[in-house]
């Protein structure tokens, strides 16, 4: 399994996303569990979940998948709602998440998106959880440059380990300012939704992508994932079926040449100015 440097950690380049997992019937849930286990057996050691996903049902499913692996071999990420961003409420959220996940700590705990709670109050609560040993690192999600800059000015805000934003071949706005800013300050980056959303929002399949996938004998999604992986950031596609997980794992073996990347980027160019943050 390809490894990347993720802040101070070494993790698999590919993570397991879990949005909408655990929300279907028993047969569907068992398929999702099998997919998660297949990913873990294939060497993936990052799982990304949240209390929001199915109101805890995704965390319960992840907890089932974790029963078969050694806990300290997995980098486990979860997130809390913005309306739980005070010290007291986030501790309550974390306690519930840990119970559902069947573990006594998280490797990374993220504010899912910005709400009305002052960032200073949220940082204070996260620092308390870290000092108590409930979380190893803390960070944020769906933060744009202005949010990150504000976070940086808060007391202990510079302890932020990571930011998770939408990032794929068709949503590259973070490349202009967010990613350079984070790199300069050694804040790790997680890109979510490498395929866009389930309903095609934020991504349109264009001719160059179709042609390249056909020429290489792979799916459009595998080309998209290969492109994202070659950017060097942690990416967390969701796979709800074993076959989909196998396809994601196979994309790790797919290398795009400089010419092929140039071909793709004719249709999906890098940003040349600051853009609004894409969010799903």
C-alpha cells in the first residue's frame, strides 16, 4: 500500500470515506461492512467518519469493521457538528462517538464545518480533549482561507493538525490559496469526494477524461482517483460494495504520465484566481 506523509504521521495514501454508510437495510449494510474490511485487508489504514453520518450509524458500522484489526494500526478520524462546538457539548459528542466506534480514543477529531460558536471556544475544548488523551490530534473541515487565517490567530489555533476540504479533478479551487497556505504552516490536508458527489454535483465528465479512461481500459472513476492520488494528499473515497473497493485499490496501481495529466487539465484547469470553497 502506498504511504504518504500526513503531518507528523505516515498513513496510506487512500483512506476509507463513510458518508451515507450504515443507512440502508441489513443486506446493504453487510455489503458495506465487507467493503470496509476489504479495504483494511488491502492495506488502507485511515477511516474518516462523523457523528452526522446517519446520525451515528456510520460510526457503528466502522466500529464493527474495527473489531477485526489492531486499533493502533488504524488512523481513525471523526467529526462533530458545529452546534456541538462548545467544550461541554463536544466532549459529550466525542463520548458518544467513541462508544459507537468501540474505542477509547480518536487519532483526529474535526470540527465538521463552521458554525456560530467562536473559534476560540472550540479550540479550547479541543485542546482539553487532547490533553485528556481522548484525541491525538484535532483539526477542521470545510474551512476556506479566511477561516484558516482566523483560526491561526486564536490561542493554540496553531496546533491545528489538518483541514479537510472537497478536492477532485473538477474542484481544484483549494490549489490557489488554501493548499499553499497550509503547506507553509505544515497543516495536513484531506481531500474528500474524489469522485464529486453521488449525484454528479461539482463534477462533469468531459471528453478528455472519457477518452483517457477508454484508452487505458479503466473506469472514469479510476482515472479521477489516480489523478487525485498523484497530487500527494490523503484522499477518502467511499465504497459501499466490495467491487467498488477493489476498483479503488486497483487505482493505486494506475500512473498517469505528464502528457496524460496535461491532457486532462485542458478540460479541468488549475485555478488562476481565488475561488469560493466547494462544499458538499
